[in-house]
């Protein structure tokens, strides 16, 4: 497991992608993958924070599940679901459980 927080560039960045946490997610993923023999293509299941649709796409790219700019194709090909490359949010994501601010993280701690 790796943790990361927003780097200073998040708040001085020029793009919405930086503001919503791409850099933080990429940093944590890169740290994890560099410490293990696991690579993004070895991941079978991902529970990610899908607080809004675009964030899910951005997270696919930050985690290295697809190349930058290719998240739309990743979804269209079915790579993000059963029978594809990786099953994303088999719990149903936030749309299935709501998004109780402050408590959402507790769900991720229990899975």
C-alpha cells in the first residue's frame, strides 16, 4: 500500500486534471509499482474514488491502466469491466452507496 498527498503543483497547476488529483494518484501508483514486482497490467480489481465521471477516467490513466489520453478507448473496449483487463468498482462505486462526505474513506478502509 502507498499513500500520497497533493503536491504543491496541484494548486498552482494549469489544468483541471492536476486539481482533481492526477499527480497525487500517479505518485502513489508509481511509488507502489517501483517497490514491487507488480505492474499495472497485473492488477485484476480496482476500487477507485469515482466522485465524478471524469475523475474515473483520469484515475485509469494515473494508475497506468491505460496510456494517457486513452481512457475513453479503455472504457469503450470493455477493458474496465468483467471479461476485460481489470474489473473497476465491483461494489458499484459511489453511485451505489452514495457519497457521504467525510465517511466515504471509511468504506475504502473496510474493503
